[in-house]
C-alpha cells in the first residue's frame, strides 16, 4: 500500500481530535468558541475536510488536555495534513477520494454504467472527459494522465485488494467506438488475472437488484481504522462513514457479488465481447 498522503493524515487527524474532544467532555460549540472558529468548522476538521494550522493544533491539544504523546502525534499528523497532495487535474471534491483511494488497503466497487477511473484506459478516459460538462479542454490531457497513473498501484509490490462488480452495460456501451472499447475490455481482462483483483460482471439477465441506478465504492483504510462509502454524481460526492451506512452498502455489495457471474464466467463474457468487437459485430 502506498504511504499515507495528506488526505489520509487529515482524516486520521480529525478522528484523533474528535476522540480527544470527547474524552475531555467538550462539545463542538465549546471548541469553536475557544478557538474563534465559525460553528461548523469543528465538524469539518473532525471529518477531515478542513485543515488546521500549527497554532490551532497547539491551542487544541492544550484546551483538550492531551497527554504529551498524544499531543506529539496530533502535531505530527497536522504537519502531514498541511502538505500539498499530488492529485493532477481533478475537481476539488474528487481530491479527497483520490487521496483515500491511494491509501486504501481494500477497494470494493459496484459500477453499473461507467468503467471506474482506476481501470480506465487513456482513450476511454479521454472520451469520458470530453463528454463531461465540467472538464475544461486545456485540462483534459493532464486529467487523463492522472487517472491512468492511479492504476499503477494495482501492480505494486504491496497492492490493495480490489473487488469489483461491473454492470454488463459497461461492456456493451461503445464509448469512443469499437476500437477504444476493445482496448478497454482487454485491460479489464488483464486486470482480472491479477492475484489481488476479483472482477465479476452482473449480467442483464440478473434482473432487479438493490442498487439499480446507484454505483458506489467502499474504501477500507486499515491503518486509519476507517471504512467509508463513496458515492459520486455529476457535480459532487458524498462520503458515508456511519456504521449503519457502511453495513447497508456492504450487504448490498454482498448480494450483488452473489447475483453476478463468477470470476471464470465473467472472464469468458469479457472474451466474447472482445471477440465481437474484433469481428465488427
């Protein structure tokens, strides 16, 4: 697994500060008043979506009576959290996901219509970027490069475990035309053979299921004791980390895996579609 970047450090810092605040018996309003923050900033810091200066860290560990070891750990996390991440040309709201994905030990994905960015070829990613209403033309090359580079970690010495269920529609939709799709499916076929990857296809014949119209990702960051659900739409994203959310999506994913074709059957379907594209069918 890749080393923790600023996104992961910010998330861990938030959890440490929340635990410290709760042990000190302080509520968020008290902390905000002491530091002169607007009311919602404490929540943002604890959720890992806002940075904290070194001076603010010092004030927090003092006000919350942190012991020396805890204070030092929090200061160290604060330093790491303030560093700039290397995200490429991604939208602001996607940066948290890219950082979390880079630090994840397990990545579980259900993708109904669109090949996930982690597994997109350069040409496929370019077609998706060109179709976006948000991607700016001058940024597309760097956006595509950044997206393709994310895949390198699957081939690293200590890769994450990737489990993915793809809707059959993704195999059939001709993004960029037959040649682009054939190359994309050939990449999926290659990735499916990696020892750290489980790839299944949910066929049209499976009928109704619990996540119709909703694709999602579950990220597990074991060293940060964090498991969160990521859901993305056209202009924004949600992170759901409450236990009942994670448990519900985990149950849905388990049912999708059971309804999907097995790994060998999924590979065979990929081979058939690749053959059809090669033969112009």
